[in-house]
C-alpha cells in the first residue's frame, strides 16, 4: 500500500476512534489487512504532524493538527463566500453550483475537511457533487453548508 493511501486510512481512523498509542494504529490497520510496522506509523505520525490531545477519559489520543483543519475550514468558507451560486439536495446527493473555475478547489476543500458524513466528491468547472453516506448524513451536510454560508 502506498504511503498516501495508508495516511488516508489513518485520517479515517482518527475521525472515528480515539487512538492513544502507535501500537493501536498498527492493530487497527492490520485488522483492515494493511500490513504496517510501528516504525512506519511513527514516520506517518511525524509526516502528518499528528498531535496528542486530552481525552474525555483522562488520557491522551492522537488528533489531526487543529490549525490545519481550521485553515482548511477558513479556505472553504472563503471559497463559498466568493464563488457560491446555489445548492440542491436529492437523496444522498448534494449539488453545489459555484462560479466557473471554482468547482475543483471546492471539491478538494470538502475532501480535505474529512467530514464523517461524506462518502466522496466530484468537482468540475462550476459544479460539485457531494455523495453522502446516508439520508441523515445529507441533512448534516446541509446544516454544515448553511453554517459555513452564514458565518461571516
């Protein structure tokens, strides 16, 4: 498995679990049939700039760097503010219309946010199609979009 693919798995794990030790990453990835060593995980942690943050249970767990996510959300808000035209939903799909040239950037920013409820995105010149994991996920994404569009 390539490094980029493995790191995507690690990001997904971080969004769904509180991982306290490098060995936990190894076990969880091996459960997904991804053969890794603790040394590889250690390099990934450094490369991804993961940080340890306090857990509700009193320990510490790994997390994506807060600043990076905040910067991405800031860029997402700015792109929506500057280029948003309209959006519509149908079942598990959210279609966002933007000014020409902004679709690929918006699709990349949505992907970079690693929203739990998003299955994937497709972006062309002026349209972004976001595929959600469920109907409830579509509603969550709608609320997120409305919040991002209303925040100034």
